[in-house]
């Protein structure tokens, strides 16, 4: 089984960033690997494209080896692409920081 790797769409590129509700249009993605407790930030080069962003972003996530996505919302086309890619989606509501989400994964891994 491959290592768990989580993508968190964010409004800036640090752990104090907030979860961005616009999955495909988030300006940054935090890639978190619970196994070694590392984070890596990548800019979303597709955020300003006119249309079809969600499925294109999913292609980036697949290349990055993402196994899970934590998002505020996911559009229909992106959802279908995520499902086809085998990426598990966790929809979160409310104001959550990237750090809040990472802390949840850290807590789960110590149980």
C-alpha cells in the first residue's frame, strides 16, 4: 500500500493559512505526509484559468501521489476525477486552518 499523502487547498503558503473553500482555485496546496510528518507547499498554477480547473488540478494531485483531499467543497467534474483517481475526499465546513487539519491527522496517527 502506498504512503498516505494529504492535499489541503490553502489561501496562503504557511501552516497558519486557512482552508480555501475553492478547491481548484485555491492559490496554494499544502501536501502533508503523516508518516514522516512533513509538509510541502506548491502554488496552484491553474487557479486563474477560465474553465475546467478541477480535473486539471486532480491530475497534479495524482502526479504528486496524493491519496486524500481535505476540501471545503468539490465541484462535480473535480469530484468525478478524484473518484476515478482513487483519491478519498473529506469535506470540511467552517473556518479551519491548515494547522488544525494537520493536527487532526497527527492525533489520529497516535491513537
